[in-house]
């Protein structure tokens, strides 16, 4: 496994396992167990994925030492304020059957996230969370949060795949010492997995397109958390440490950007829809 060091000095695996839209509890538990058996140690869930209990059950069953795991969950919009964030954190911890979190993220830049950040800062200082961060924060909101708070987000988890590379946002994160983390690195299983240029590169290394994309993430120092519910894919997505993309191939992939995103967080209807989702 390769690791990166976050801005507060803690080490985070660069490859992890995501469980968005794995709502079936049995399937989620089995997938996470499969991932842990394959070698993943970073898990990414959220209160809004409705599967923290299943993730917790898999962690327990795996018998892997707690300190070898890196567990991320996220605070949902309805709980984004100073008072509610504490209760939401305790709820998530209870569901995960853990007594501390490695990383707690504000899931969306909506609601009273400044209040939530103050509470998360307190929990961080009490040692109940090893690192705190954000998700889906555009550069403007990210920099404003940094300028107005004592603790800087360790991570910003954003949509990132070859068709949506967010180069300006990544540049700002690097300048501000905030670690980028890719969500939907495989474009949510979409057309990018059929790209002919990626296919050509993947053939050269006898790898899949998914493996090439994940390798491209690592080499760009972007943490990546692919999801799958299939053992073969879970294992192959982890098998990316035995080849290195050349500088030229990295540059070729960087030209595939189409500004083609899955979620438009500036779309008023999506903002309304996300605000309407209740996690309890
Ligand atoms: N912060 C946020 O707002 C946010 C938003 C979205 C996602 N996330 C996080 O990021 C994680 C990953 O994103 P994602 O789940 O949206 O999408 P993703 O990891 O980009 O892609 C997952 C899709 O690709 C398929 N797949 C996986 N490996 C494959 C392979 N080797 N070959 C072909 N297809 C493959 C999966 O199908 P099968 O499962 O059928 O194998 C699934 O349909 C999430 O699980 C979640 O933890 C965060």
C-alpha cells in the first residue's frame, strides 16, 4: 500500500474502498469483508449511504487491528450545525461500532457547515477524530473555510475521473495543503471505462482500464476509493501497485478531460433534492 501524509501529520492509505449505493446490508457487509480480505484498509462511507452498520459489522468480523484501518464517514446536511453535528457523529460511531474515526468529512457544502466545522474541530482536539475534512467544496468555499478557521481541512473529497479532472480545484488544494480524494474515480462505472485511449494503455500493461485510471489517481497523488460489489473487481481494483504509467501516458490521460461531471452541485434542483434527504 502507498500512503500519503495529511496536513496534520497522519498517514492515510492512497487507495480505499467506497460503499455508496450499496444499500443492501448483507451485500455491503460481504463487499467490505471481501475488500478487507483483498488488502484494502481505507473504507469510505457516510451517514447518507445508510450502511454504516453493515460496514461496522464487516470491520468487526474481519478481526483486523483497529489501528491498521482508516475509517471515513461523513456528516449529512440535516446535521450540519454546531449542536446536531455532535449527535450525528456519536450516531455514526455507534453504527460503525467504533470509538474513534480516522476521518470525518462534511459531506456537502450546504447547511450551517461553519457551525458543524466548529464542533468537528472540538471532537478533533479531544482526539475522537484523527483528521477532519470536507467533500464537494469548490475552491471558493474551501479557501473561505480555511481563512475563517483555526483547523484546516485535511482532505477535500471531490468528483474526479479522466472525464472530469477539476485541474484548477486540485491546484488550489495542493497550494492550500488540502489532500484531494477522488469520488467516482471510475466515472461511476460509465463510458470512461470504454475509452479507446485508456484501452490502448491498459493493453500495454496487461491491466484493465479501471486499473489504469486508479493508477493515474495514485501517480497524481489523489486518494482514490473505487466501489464494487463483485469480488473479481474488488480484487483487481486493488492490484495496481506493480506497474507505473510513464510521464507521457500521464500527460495523455490528462488530455482526456471533457468537463463531463456526474453531479452539478450548482444545480438548484440538486441542492433542493440533497437538502431534502433525511438520514434518520
Ligand atoms: N462525497 C461524495 O459526494 C461522493 C459521491 C459519490 C461517491 N463517493 C464515494 O466514492 C466511492 C466511489 O464512487 P462510486 O461508487 O460513485 O463510483 P466508482 O467507484 O467510480 O464506480 C463504481 C461503479 O463501477 C463499477 N466497477 C467497479 N470496478 C469496476 C471494474 N474493475 N470494471 C468495471 N466496472 C467496475 C461498479 O460496478 P459493480 O459494483 O457492479 O462491480 C460500479 O457500478 C463511493 O462508493 C463513495 O464511497 C462520494
